[in-house]
C-alpha cells in the first residue's frame, strides 16, 4: 500500500508537476481537477473542497471534499516527459469526512463491506469493447471509419492496429496486466482484455482503462467511444464482467459449482431491476435488441452464465455495456449474487421474462425496486432515475433524421 511519503518521494524523483484528482459523478462520468505537488498533503488530509451542486445538482451539498485513494497514484505515460502528470482516484466526502450519499465509489465500498461480512472477497474480471472513429478537421468526433476489418482480423485490414498496440503498451506502463487485444466484429470495433482485480480496484481500473484508451486514441487523430451501439446494423459494444468470490485466498466457485449457480441465479433474478444502471443509455437498448436477435433462441439464458477458463470458475454477466457507472453496476451485481446465495436461487429455476425493452421501462423497474434502493441508497437512486427520465423525455422530443426521411415528403 502506498503511503503519502511514498507518493511525495515518487513525485520528486519523477519530476511530476501536476496531479489530477479524478472522481465520478452519479452516471460514472469522469471528473477531475488538477493540483500542484505542493498541495498533496492538504489533499491527502481530505481538505480539498469543491462546489457539490455543480457536479451533483442543485439539491446536493454546497461544499464537498475529495478523499484520494493513495493506492491509485499513477503517472500518465502520454503526458510530457518533462513536467510529468500523475493522477489519483478519489471518493467524495462531506465536511465531517463521511462518504457522500451520491458518491458511487463510496457506495461500492460500502457494499464491498457487506460482501466481506458475508465471508467473501469479490474478484471482477472485465472485458470492454469500444469503437475507434476518425475526427474531422476541427478535431470533432465522427462515426467514420475507413476499415472493413472483422473479428480478429490483422493489418493492413485492421487500420486501428497501431493505435491499439500503443494503448496496450501505455496500459502496461500504468500497471495493467494485459491478457490480449484484438479487432472485434464490426469495422472500427476493438477489445483489450486486462486481468481483473479484487474489490474497488477492479472498478477503478475500468475508469482508468477508458480514460487511457480515449487519451491514446486522440494522439492518433481518432476518437474512442464506449457508446454501446454507435453504428446501425453493426454489433454493439459490451462490457462482460466475470465475477468470482474468494474465501481464505481460494475461489469459492471452484469448489462449489452450486454456489456459483446460486450467485448467477441471484443476478438473473434482479436483472430487470438493475438494467438501468448496467445499461444506462437510450442507445444501450439498441445493442441489447441486436444482441437478442443474434443469439436467438437462447439469448435470454445467455445473459448470465457459469463458465470455466483455465481451471478457474466464474459467473459471467454479459448484458452490461461500457457506458455504465461501473461502481454502481458492480455494487448491484455483487449484492444480487450474494442474495442468490443466501436464498439458494438456482439459475435454471429463475422465471426470467427478459430485460426491459427501453430505458424508460428499465427506470420504472428500478423505481419500484426495494433491492436497488437498499444497495444504492434512496437519495442516489431517486436522483439517478429523475435525471435519466429527463434524458428519456429529451430523446422523445427530438425530431430524428429517420422521422424526416420517412415522413417529410410523404405526409
């Protein structure tokens, strides 16, 4: 574990001149503020404040504080070699140092304590897909790609190969253990698999992964997007999560497939209630619709599966996408799995009628869920649903290109 002295020494040795303090809003969007090294002791003591309502809305606390996790300190490899930049991931706290109700990282930490009280440590192995698109002359993102590569194709067909290679090298320099990288099914679609970790570090790694991928892509004149379904009639991007529970350093699922099936059953049992958090965009349901069509007739039963790889058993959750707030999503999935173990919810016995068909239906399921409010807290849940319903209304009121093409000349 890093101490403050360790970080101060590293800052001095490496010539770090700026440190980014990063944290998440309720949707999992990355926020940050930069400080100079002279402020690190004040920040580590939890005395760095910001305007809470500017991030969490008008009803939020006026002044909130950032509490950095010293173990998350890393130097950004793509920044200048002279005047280097480091970063720390933070939780959000109130003036008395307590976790803030709208901090999703704090919510995950609280739920990880519940996992530990049940006698387990949680291990999460994520798989994130993303698209690389060209930017225009002004640097704005487009949905254009000049490649036609497919699953595991190689260059010169795979034009994103060089960018993906630099992403892998950058991530390794930041401490990631990269398992594999390859082109995915759709033109411009890629996947980089990295070894997971336990507890909150697994979620922090997803946040850092997305940040690094976007940053490296920009250096190639590309835009990396984790939007679930940016291209019509093309496969969407998912974020499969492989979950395991450990006790005394051993994978419980390896010794008891029954426990793994109960854990998976609990997740499937609550999948409709948590979908608005694992699949949080209007666009998310376009990916799920394509996925169901491509996987028929067993699509719904492939959402949560017990799998085994290299002798290690895990529960793979396939419906989340990379636009999710990983902290909130992970808290819900772990607690749903624990509930499945407690109630002995056999996976094959779950009466599952499918995921919601759109974001509004998913939000209404979450609104009626006592389970979601227990895990995330009423204040977080209510604000999230309110903001997302507003997003849904905005979507409905938008006149789309499809409507104009379909109706403008005919009606």
